C-alpha cells in the first residue's frame, strides 16, 4: 500500500512547476534586471518551486486524509451503536463512506484493503498500525495505539473507542475552522506578495526613466538583488505566520 509520508509529483505537476519557474524567472528578469538572460535562472528556480508545490500538496493531502478518517470513524461508531461487531462495522462504514466520497478516495482504498485483510484473519490493530505508520498523521497513530491497547487490555472497549473518535473529530473540526478563518488572511498575503511586482511594472511602464539608473550597471544590479532578497525573506516570514499548527 501507499506511503503517504512522501508526496511524489506526477508528470503533469512537474510540468506545471517548470512552467511556473519559467514564468517567475521571466517576470523577475524583466522587472528587476531588464535582462532576458536572467530567465536562464529558471533552471535553478525549478527546484525550490518543486519543493514548495510538493510541500503544499503533501499538507493538503494530510488535511483531507485526517478529515476523511474522522468521517469514517464516526460511521464506524454509528454502526457499532446499531449492534454491528467491530469487523462488520468497519466493512459497513466503508460502504457508506464510498457512497459519499467514491472508490478513488485514499481512505476508501485503505479501508477496502483493511477489510480484505480482516477476512484473511489479519488482526485489525495490526492493519491500523500499518496505516498509521504509512500515513505519518499523528491523530491516526494515536487512534491505532488506543485501539490496540483497548482491544488487548479489555475494559469498556466501546466507551474508549467512542471517546477517542470524539477527540479526533474535535481536533479535525478545529483544524477546519482555523483553515477557514485563516484563508482570508492567506489571500491578503498572496495579494501583498504581488504588490512589489505591481509597483515595479507600473513605474517601469509609466516612468521608465525613473528606474533607468538601476539597470545595466553593477551598483543597480546589487541594489535590485538586495531588494529581491529582502522580498523573498518577507514572503517566507509571511508564510510562516499564516502556517498555524494545531
């Protein structure tokens, strides 16, 4: 089964990264240096762009997996309240989950595999531990540990299961609320990140003589490079500010 700790870009995503690198390098070359040969830097810019896209898609996949894991756990809890045995509750919940999210969903695939292995007498706790290890998601790992201890140690297993599901559900909902609240600030950040390019483009087209001393000489190149470095640092700081961890 798939290891979700690492995100591997497909061919289309790599092409988009390369195209974005050329676009960013071209705009930077035109506005900061007025030298088309600087666009050759897209070759080196491709790697940080690729890393940024990969990290973004990895975080997005983890958020979606946690949300869907929470959903299927709630369906399992409902099936258990209806009188299903644990293994049958997992199978029933997976069928209901597929109706909502489809067969191609990662959690649907994982629980389909899990249910097939259960039919071959593989313990549920072992399968959940495997999913937790491959997902790299703290909440899934916590659930698998609690599930294993509760099943092996006895006690009020159903109460422990429902309590754990409720805690994971609450955390997932808090993460969703934060994401909604911060989305507006993230949009503002993206707009502010484009402002320096907009200012340079406006001044460059309306009053080109104003910026002319900054182009075609070593001092001007040094000043523009320093400005560009400061801009990149500001973007990284802004990204860290809106990247809230729960």
